[in-house]
C-alpha cells in the first residue's frame, strides 16, 4: 500500500486522533480498518479480519500502525520526525539531497553523473561505502538503501540515468554488495519506469542476476507496475512462472494449468493482477474456483484497494460487469483515499465504467 504522506506541518495530536479512530473502526468491524492493521502492524500481517476484530488492541498498537502507515518504523520515530526533524526528514527533497553522510553522498553524486573511473577510485579508498546503508523514513520503500540501490532511479530522483549505468553498477558490485542489496536492487530495477524508458532495464537485470540476485524476488513487483518485458526477462533468468504471473501476463492456458496446485496467497495475487489488467477469462476462472471478489488486494499488491477498484481505474467495462454480477461490493472504499470503485473510475476518466457502476449503485439503492 502507498503510505499516507504527512502534511507539510504535521500535528501530533491529529495523529493521535487517527489512532483512536482506528480503534473505533476495529470495534465496529470495519474491513478497511482490518486491512490497514494487517498491513501496518507486524503482529497481524497474516491475521484474518475476524482475528483482528477479536484482538484486544491497545492504544500503543494502533499508534504503531499509524506510524508505519506514514512510513515510520515506530511511534517514537514518527514523534521525533515531527518534533526534532533532521536533514533526512525533509521529505520534499529528492533522496540524494537528504543524505547527511558526506562520503556516501559523494559516492551517489559520482554514480549519478556516470563517473566510472572516479567512483572506482573512491570506493577503493572507502570500500565500506559499498555495504553501508543510509536511512530514509516517511516512505513505503527505499527506506534503508545501499549505494547499489541508487542505480535504479526508483524512486525517481532525476528522471534519467547515465547511459553507462550498467558499468557504474558493475563497479559497485565488484566493490562488494550483500545478497539482500542485490535482491532489493533487482526489484527496484525491474519496476523502474525510468530504467525502462532509458533502455537500460533489461541489461541491469541481467547484470544483477549474473552477480547472484534471485529473479523470483522481483517478478510480482514488476508485474504490478506493468513492466512485462522485465517479467519475461526474469523468467528467462530462471524465475518461476506461477499463477500470479500467468494472470498478469494474460496467459489463460497457463493459469488453468497452475490453478489447482496454487496456494491461497498466489490465488489472491492472481485475482488482483488479472483484475488490474482486465483479463476477463482469468478472473472468471478464479471466481469459479472460489476466489472472493470482496477482499482487499494482498499486501504489496495495491492492497489499499479491491479487485473492482483496480478494474474501474483501468477502464475494463466487461470485467467490471463480471465482478458486479459475481457479487463485488460497490460501496467498499479504498483505505487510502476513502473512495468507491465508481469514484476511482471518475478520477481516471473512465466514463463508461463510472456510468455502469453508478447505474448499479442506483439499482442497489432501489432494492434496499
């Protein structure tokens, strides 16, 4: 789920009220509140709605969820950000400008201009920089990156990459990179629109896999952001074609073959991705197998929304009809902007889908 950005002048009392509202929503058995707690409280990451509603939550529990929902690991860290901000807390700045370690920032500057010789010499002088991490809070990813992770331009900082970024990456890899940094960078590169547009994405993926990155770690993220060439490249490098990827790629024969043995989490991802990209046949297959359209999408997969929200945003009219006919709720709101699927369609200019959903809402109201 995207984190909730803090306002320019955040108020701690207002955030405390948000936490109390979360407690009230839990007591009222609000499924949207259950989804927020599941995503942002680590103790409930695998809990069902019923288990969350039955839990005896304390104020400290919901304060933790609120802090993590805004991109901070704990309530004290969120409090410090508001009361004693540092350079790294200036969330309006691009990430490289928020680095307060001068040595690390110089290495990033060399990377950004494609200075291969300069970066190689600098890392020989300061080899620890290849494994060092910097801390960024207030976001839902890129929170504790190494130098290597800056090669993907994800999140976007400049909107471009140097033409020799593969050579730059190789210098950092040769200087030493942890396995976790390799996998994290692979995920960032596979879902990077800038790397795609600059024509370096596939070369970066191959380089990272050559150095030991696990191609399976990046496929779902790449699929969720529509980076299908990256998905195919990762499959060529050994990633498994599971049900979720078959759904994202629209491969209905593969989906039908993989469905019987697929685990619950894979099925849920498959429904989310097939709905996002409008694959009516695959969604029908999943619904016939018992998948519920009235669940929020899985954590990491646009989990603030339901399949119908994603279908509406994509303008997939035929699929919207199918989901509604199969019982998808029209009144469920996403957990980030508190909007219905019809409102998502309106926001994205999907006039046909919005008109259909509004008509269905009117029908429901008449029957009530």
